[in-house]
């Protein structure tokens, strides 16, 4: 995956270098928004970038379940990371040179523990637990295609601004072939 990402970065970097800084910043920002949205949808679907389902939560002990049933309200059976995928926690950062999508602070620590399957305390001062690896962030083939599509759309938009006849096929003999 690292090699694929390096090849994509090299190809995209060459095309982005041809854009003006303002257009490049806008293009990278649009790509970041598309990627964040796809990461949110994938986390909501409880899937890793490879398409595999997240490892489910451990079943609760009988005493815990009886206490939960005695309390009014919902039992926690819904999907994991419900709040973590919101815009408040899944941050996006971009400028004319780079883009980054991830978590920061305490949320980042929680996400890192789940991403790499580390051990951590269940609660502050509570017992420790080993969490299974649940890869929250990563690029899929669909994400790579969305990056390429967004980049080509922005390059086309930029070409139309500097060369209005480009979209209608009026090349005025500049391209031979």
C-alpha cells in the first residue's frame, strides 16, 4: 500500500505543481473534503479500508447486562465510533502543499489505540484492556479513484479559465496528431 501511495503522490504532485497556488489550495481542500466524507462513511459502515468488518465488541457479563436492562434508556448495541466520525473529532487540515485527515488530542489517542490494537485503560484509573486492531483511517481503491477524479475535474476547471476553447475542442492547430 505504501508503494501505491507513493506512486499516486508522485503523479498527483506533478499535476498539482502546474496549478496556481490559490487553485492548488482549493483543489487540495476539495480532495480533503471528499476523503474525509469517505472515511466517515466507512467508519459508519464499520469497515476497514480492506473492506473487512471491524472486530465486534466483547460481549458483556451477565451482571453488567442485568444492570443495563434495569436502567431506563438504550443499551449500547449500536455501532462503535459514532461520535468519533463526526466533523468535530475527524479533523481536516489542508493548504497549498499538503492535506491531513485525522484525530487530535484525547480523541487521537483513542483512535491510535484502536488503529494499531494497543493496550490502554478502559477508564481513568480503571483496569487495562487489549483492544483488537480496528483500522479507522486508510485509503481504499475507491478513495484513490476519487482523488484522481477530483484532481482531473479541478485541472479541467483551471484549463477552461485560461483557455476557454479547450472544452469545446477548438485547439486552433496547437495539438497535432
